[in-house]
C-alpha cells in the first residue's frame, strides 16, 4: 500500500494542496476553488479521485487544456493522509 500525504492550505478563494508521493522525487501541487469544494474533506476526496483514476492532468487542474493526458500507473492501493492548515494570509 502506497501512502500519499496531502497538505491543504486555504489562500483566499482557493485551496492549495501539496501532494507528496514517496515513490516520486518532488511534490505535486494542485489548486481547487473554495466555491466548488467548500471543505477540506471535499478537497481530499477530489485529490484521491484524481490519484486513483491514474490521470496526472485533467481539465480541472489544467485551465488551458491542451488535450493531452499524462497517465500515471498506480499498482498499489493508496492510503491518503492529510492535514489542513486553514487560512494563510
């Protein structure tokens, strides 16, 4: 089972998420609108869905959408651990 670590912070109208995957050398960053995902739990569910689906980029994460998808293979089940730091000023 691969453990995924999420750090969620809120910057104004946006949730910023740092995704740490131990098997990959650098963190991934995602941003989600608070209007669409009002709670940290909703953001965690959205991130987990994106990781399980195997698509590294989707239209929500890439606003200009070039029509390409990078596919990531996850062989193992995922265990997601997360922490929310609240509002950053």
